[in-house]
């Protein structure tokens, strides 16, 4: 007998019919002898509907009241799923985050989980019940309802799995696993049987939307085996776990890309200590997140400085940079929001040389200019013009033979 935590997102419980299908899937797990805790999101579109209602009354809704409102979305789903299981003869009991309780800090709309009391859940499981828990929400030490922010249901599921020491946390979604890249760009992209926490964290941070970053971080910290599966079709999904030292990892596991990028460059600033802070300080003070950074000394002993931000922050960042550059006497400020970032990800890079040179050769063969380069132990990222996105991803996918289980550098 295994203890399994299953999480179903909004599309998986988007209608009464889909909730019935989830009940059938949960029942199959119980019939296999597993103890099951189910974590569910609100029905698809419900959270947005509630937020829109709030904003129609108050342009900037009070965070405490907004949490009180949006937490009702999951309450509907847990009750309906429990009813569906009971209708099938399976005893089930639903709990809000506050009833578990899932104890959080008091940061409304973006709370962090501090602890989970599992006594009631364990008692129900011992009695043969399926426990259905509302994801995305908790309660603070003052008894106030809190929510964990977007994607919080994934975090709820992983946190419950860690607290219960579950054998596996299964994240059911509208895709059947993690792919080598987006199948909409590369139709022959391959579903991965397994991927490490490190690789999944990089993929999530680089634009893969399969899992929320917070949930992957949580799973890695507490070593909770994660499996991404489809709620619409049967299959093994993708297992996300620790790196197995006894198994030779592929050099490259996947290709991630991020379209939400913009590049800013300032040329001819003084090459002196503190210049990076003077340029980026106002950007950070404006709550603009900086991604890639490149600095080099030009021919006139002045420094050139290039960095990337989210595309939505481009105009504001460019305005701030021009103001700072003028004070510093910089020669030129420019920007480009027609760029994308493409990244190769794989723990196998640690033990294989030549990945970067092969990547650059492939892009050169396709006449694609590289604007910026950044590397880490298991990642190589490049910035290119956005018009070459699909061409670059397909060429790299072919070159590294990601449609086949074994990858070669030859």
C-alpha cells in the first residue's frame, strides 16, 4: 500500500463532468490499495471571475477580503468531488486549508506555508477515507484565511506530501508529462520518463509552464518524488526526482524558451567600482526584475552594460536607464524588445564538454546571430531575435537528437 497525494488543477475539475472523471480516477487508485489525499484547485476560470467581481467593487481590493473571497473557489470543488466519491460508495471527507489546518504566515495573497497538522488527515486515511483538501489556501496564527498566490495548489500538494511523507505526489494537468520542448513548436518533441529537480527548476524558471517554481523548490528541498500526469488520458507521466548517480544522465534533457524578454544596453559609462549598482539600483527600486547581465570594457576605456528585463517592464526600465545614463555621462542608450531567450538544460553537462560550442555552431549554420550568452552548471542560455525562435529550437532539438532517448555530441 502506498500513500499518494494527487493534485488536480482547474482544467481537470472545470466542469461537473470532469469532476466525475476525477472521482473515477481517484477510485482506481483506492482500488489498487493506495491511501489517497486529493488536492484540488478552483474550477477553471473561477478565481479570475471572483477577482473581477472584487475589482468591480473596489479597484484595489483589501488583501484580507480578497483572500476571503477567492478561497471560496476551492471550497466548491472539494465539496463536489467528495460528493462524487461518496456517490460511488467511497467514503470521503473534504477540508479547507484552515480546517486541516495549513498554517501560513500573514502575507495575504502571497502567504508562505509554515507547518501542516496532519493528525486529522492520518486519522481519516486510517479509517479508509479519501481526504480532499482545498489547495492554494491556509490560515495564519490569528485564524485569518490566507492564499498562497498563483499556482499555490501545486505548492499545497507538495507540502502535504512532504508533511505526510507520501510515497509520491502526482500533479494531474492537461498535459501528459514534461517534454523535451514545447510540442507546439517541435511536433516530434518527446515526453521525458524522468527529470531531476534541478533540471525541472531550470525549465520552470526559463518558461516551461508545466509546474510552478515554488512547488519544484519545495519538492527538491524535502525530496518529494513528483510525477506530472494527464487527467484526461492514462499514462506514466514524467517522474521528477533527485539525480540518480547510478544512471548516466543524458547530456541535454530539454530546451526551454522565454518570449517575455527585452534587452537594454548603455554604452560608454565610466569603468569604475559601483557602476553596476548605479545603473541597476533604480531598476531594482522600481521592482523590475533583471535577468541576464553582460558587462565589458570598450576601446575608449568606458564600459558597455547590457541586461534583460521582462518585456512588460521594458518602457519603464528604458526610461529609468536613460535618466541614470545621462547623470553618468554615458555615450548611448538603446533597447530591443524583439528578442527571446533559448536555453539548453541538462545535468549531463557537468560531465560532458562541447555542449556550448555545438549549440553555437548549430545557430551559426542557421545564420542566427547571438546577442547574449549566459551559462550555469546545467544550463546554457542565449538571446536571439524573436523571429528566429522556432527555427532555432527545431534546429537545436534535431542537432542534440532530443527526439530519441539517447543523446550524442558527435
